[in-house]
C-alpha cells in the first residue's frame, strides 16, 4: 500500500513539475525582449530583434549547460541520500528558480534563475522513486528466457506511465502559461513556485528514505550497496566520469549529443520564429 502511494505521489509530482516548467517556458522570449529593451511593443528594429534573439539563445544554452552538469550529480545524490531527500531538493531548487524568475528585473537575473536548475531533474528522481517503490527483481530463470517476471512487468508499466504523467502536465502548462501571460508575463512563474512547493510537501509527507540502490536489491549484494556510501563525493564524481570513457557508452553518448543539439536548436528557434514573425 505504501509503495502504491509513493508511485501515485510521484505521478502527481511529475504532472505538477511539467505544468510548472511549461507555465513560464513559452513566455521567456517575451521576457527577454521586454527586459532588454524595456518595452512590450510588438515591432522591434532589426538591431533590437537580433539582440533579443542572441540573448535568448545564450540563455537557452546556459540552461542546457547547467542541466548537463546537474544530471550526473542527481544520480550520485540518489545513491548517497536517497529518493526522498533528493526529491525534496529537486522541487525546492525548482521553486527557487521560479522565484528568481518571477522577480527578475534584468536579463542578468534571467540567467541567475537558471543556476538552481542544476538540481531540476524531477523525471530522473521520479524514475528512481518508481523503480525503488515497485516490486520486482529479474530471476535467473526469467532472465535466461529473456523475459520478465510479474514484479518486473509491474515495474516496467509503472515506469512507462511516467512519460504519460509528464505529457499531461506538458499539455496543460503552455496553454495555461500563455493565458496568464496576457495580463502579466511573470504570472506563470509565480504560479510555478506554488506548484513546486506542493511537490516539496508531498515528497516530505509521502516518500520514504530509500536509496536508489534498493531498486536493484535483487542484483546487488549488501556489500556492493555499502561501497557507494564508503566513497567520497569526489570519488563518486570520478567514477561517473569514468563511465563516459567506456567504449560501448561513447558511441551512444555521441548519438545522444547529435540528437540533443538538433532538438535544442529546434526548441530554441521555434518560439523566436513565432515571436518575430507571427505574433
């Protein structure tokens, strides 16, 4: 029962996380333009438009850079302090980011608002929470047949629903954020603060102190799990970096890099295209 509650709360947190993130994301090009030129006029000169586009592009790149640094750190934190504390940290960092954004008066503060997002990896934490809260270990027999036992199927289904939960939030967030921005460009960010705070409260109340290593309890010995906690934080970072040099992981990361570059370029240019040509 407790595990089912944790999974349900995780889904709710992911929906809130997606709504909160998407509330302010579509509005950022307008924020950049209004803060740089101190105007909300619809038509800008070529120089003003170019300046806004470049600043927004740098802001998007800075955000991606911060996220890249934070992703492996979240994995380390999941192993060392568990899903509950990491979840609280993630949503608190999200609230801090939205608070800075909601009070930004210059583009410099827009960049500062991205710094707390180094911990803004709720989907990774959600996956770890669902995996550790869902029963299931691959038995030798089922592994030999290439199949999954009942518990593993339950875990796989639960993890699959994470994407559905995020999609629900990502569908509601942009429309609601655009509607709120009609009266105030910062309204979405202020609402996102409360969405993140609710997730902090839900994590405190309903999630258990469970290490990420518990999700693979059937495949790791107790001594293997203890080794994680005996390592220093710097040793954990060094071990994570060493994985990047693995000959099998390298090509996969290269493909992910190409995909990330193209996807990031598209998601950055699209709102600028809409702002500059259709709105």
